[in-house]
C-alpha cells in the first residue's frame, strides 16, 4: 500500500507523467514513429506527449499505475462500481457492453432509436432483437421510451435477457430510467443505457440524474460530446453487481486497439480532474438563462419537453414546424451570423451546448435565434413524416453474406435491405439489414434526403444494397 501511495505521488496525472518523461530527454527507439520530433509541425506539438504503453505509462489492459489512478478518479466522480477509459468513443463502449451482457443467439429488446453502433453489435454477436418504438413526436423525432412499453415487451417474450436503450437522445429526450430499471430487475433482465450525450448528467444539481445512479447495469458516456475532452474519448461505467467485470475486460481487449493513444487517455484524465475540481456550474446556469430567453421566440419554438418524461436543459432543439424553414435552411441562416449548429433534420435543428460554453456564447446563440425569428411569419404547422415500422425477413446476421445488388433508393420498394440504411445524424436506421423496404420507408428516406439530411447505407455508394432475393421468393419460414 505504501509503495502504491508513493507511486501515486510521483506519477500525478497522466499529462504530468507524459510531459515529465518527454522533458527528461530519452532517445526513443519505440513507437510512435514521429519520435516526438518537433520537425513534424503538422502534428501541432502533440507528438511531444505521444507515447506507447511502456514502463511508467502503465498497461491499458491490466493497469496498476497512472491509468488505474485515472479510472479510480472517474469512479469517484461518476459514483459507480468501476469505470473503463475508452479511446474509440461510445461506439466502442456499446460494442463492448453488448458483448459483455449478451451471448450469441440471445433475444434482446432494443429501442428503435438506438445508435448505429448498437445495430452493428447485434449483427456481430448474432443476437435476435425485438424492437420497441418510443412515441414519435410532432417535431420529427422520437420521445421517451415508457416503462410500460418495456414491461409489455418483456411479458410477450420471456426469453429476452437484455434491454438496450438510449437516454438522453440526440435531441436531449430522457426516459424514466429508474422505472425501466425496476422492471428489468423484476424480470431478471439486464439494462444497458447508451448515455453518450449525457456525460454531464448528475454532475450539477440543475441537471437531471444520470442512468448511472438510477439502476442501469452498464452506462456508456461520450466525454467529448458534452464535457471538455478530445474527440473520440469516452468512458464505460459498471453500475451494478450483475455485470461480469472479467468478461467486460475481455470484451474491451477484443474491441479496443492494442495501441491506444496516450494523448486521448491524458485528455480523459484531465477532463475528469477539471470537472471534479471546478464543476459545471457556470455552464449549467448559462444554459438555463438562455432557455428562458429562447422560450419567448414567436415563430420558432424551442422544444420544451412536451410529451416526454424529461429533457436535458443544455440541449437546444429548435422546432421549425410553424415556419417556412427547413432545418438546413435555419442552420445556414445561423451560420451566416457565425453560429454553427450541431445537426439538422427536416423541420428541426439542434444547438449542442457543452462544458466549454458560458454566458457569452449562450447569449450569442439566443441573440442570433431572436434575430432570425424576428424576420419570420407564422404558417400552418407542418407535420414531419413519420418513420416506418419495417417487416423483418431475416435477422441481420442471417442476411450477412447473402447475394445482393446495388440499386437506387427510389427503386427499393419491396426489396430486402442488405445493409443498414440511416439518416445520419442521429444514426438510427430507417430500414435495418434484413428488413423489407416498404413504400412508406422509401418515401420517408427520400423526404429526409430532400430536406438536406444525409441518408444512405454503410457502403461508400450513392445506391442501396439489397438482397438478390425478393420477399416473393423467400421461404415462408423466413418472414
């Protein structure tokens, strides 16, 4: 114990250890190949602290030094059983968590508005999903998933072993995690919450509680989305005793690179340290003040959580259904005034605020939105198209490797999808691999595409890949 305390005192933060070693002038005959040489100006100086896992820098897969300390600091900040640092984003966290909590062939209950990484994990692990659809809101996005929906689905299929849902969503919609977790425990079912957009939840009294404290078994957070950390950094939390941590570490070793970036580890540790010491009070207060101001817009509406369980007050969703603007057109107007938004859809747009925001930046967001709103006139509210509920011909893993062909999206009606087709962001599928394109699905995808959304498959093609077989030629047992 004494040696561990001495090591902790010497090591300090990940950043301090990296900089000290760099300054000590060792001649590096090891990776990375830039050897921390300042001649490589395209690396913007980051090469001076870019190391590999050697010596005092700890073993990412069996940490006992600076990375272990960083995990323990995260565990303390987020108040969880244990945490694992991720350098592949929440995408990696979802892949690892699903492989940890499910076994090949398991039945799982999946909220349809989950991120694409969840669908990839379903296919990789050869799982059998049942989809549950949250209520679709008039603004054009999904609302909260209700505990009743989860309980009814689990009652219908008692073989389900895992529930996977996203809360908060890209639009900041939060579900009743405490009640859903209670249902899952009553049914002896595990619960994974993709909380990529909610790293900050529970870290300030003005924010809603995190799924970490509400009964989820594993929670995945993207630090880079709302906290002060570099892109690609995330963290995975074990929140209950029902998780096999050994299997989780085995899964992490399978999916995370064996050459993780210490620059990213340092970013995670620095984020945790700064958040622990300084908190998020300034951002939280500024976000609430901006919301109060934006609530007075006359034509554009700020989504206020009507019809959902709860919302993240730091996420600004501009409802454009009572204007002539599309999400893309509104974003272009904001950009012309030097304010750049996170994403757009047919009739809404999102401004993502985060720990780096303060009263100045959020006041400017409100001012520009007010300027644009002042030049608009009301029109009859437009109802955005509703996403389809496709029929399944195959599970995704069954369709994998079957003969297929590429065709234009407009010609896909009646064909079986051979890849996941997304509107991205937020990255949940319109038609998943193995499902049948209905006329409604094609029309919905084309409508979003016409509104400026990126709609496409997983391959680098303007066309959509479908199975060579059509539903008319499938065996009845396939449907």
